[in-house]
C-alpha cells in the first residue's frame, strides 16, 4: 500500500507542491520530545526511541522538518524521495 504524507509547511526541504511530503521517512513525536531533542534525532533513529503518549493531536509534531534551501539537508539522516 502506497502512503501519502500531506504537509502544509512550504518552507520544508521535503515539501512538494500539492501539499506533499517527499521524505522517505518521517518521525512524528510529542511536542515535548521534539522540543527537547537536537535535529539529529529523527526517523533513522526511531527504533532506539521509547514511545510516548501525546494525549491529544495538539501535542504532536513532525520531527523531520529541514528548512528549504538549507545547506545542512543531511542533518536528519532522511532522504528526499524523487
């Protein structure tokens, strides 16, 4: 089954017109986790991260954001899909 990840953060490296995320993996985390971890903690490390409960949708975030035109697009270890 092919998945489609929808994103409206247009200044992200993985954003594609049509509101698509073209990262080959993403990490969705709690806001608390996202705020407390460096950018290098991302989807490629997911098997090493202890799951948490968010409680509500409003307490979650995508941890795979990289600014568009960033010189450090490899910081998260995630690849942009073609």
